């Protein structure tokens, strides 16, 4: 199972976006109080059980890291949603999904298409 790393500062976001120049990263924005986000997070966890090890997985918990979530939206040019999955390569978003669009098969397909 791949590791899901929490982003807790803008510096963490900077490092993640720099990392995307070497390997793809998947940013997952999660709300602790939203049942739709809980379902999407469950889909992500299922995906992580067999995730591609060439991808790095990052978690932004909106309640505790709203500034980071907003900064990611601004830098990537992707309107904020929660839940939201954003696949980033070379500092640019190459795929994103939100709410019920976040499924194991959507995550698997987006990452497979990147390879």
C-alpha cells in the first residue's frame, strides 16, 4: 500500500510540486465533516492498496489546511472542490476529479493514462 503524506504547510506544497518534476503526485483534498468526502476518501484508500509506486500521494485536510488548499487551487489553476483529486506532473495538473467522480477506477485510469 502506498503512503499518504499530509501537507501541513505551504512549504510542504512547494516540495510536493517540486517533486512532481521527478514523479507524478496525486493531491487529495479531504473534508473531515462531509459524507461525500468520506466516500471519496474510501475510494482513494482502496486505490492505495494497489497503487502505482511511481506516484506520490499527498493529503490536504481542508479544515486544518485551508490556506494550503487555497494555494494549491491558485497555483494549479483548478477551482477548489472538496473532495478533490488532482494528478500533477511537472508542476501542472494533468487530471482532476471531485465528489462522486472520485472512484477507484477513475484514479486507476488517470494514473494508467499518465504512464
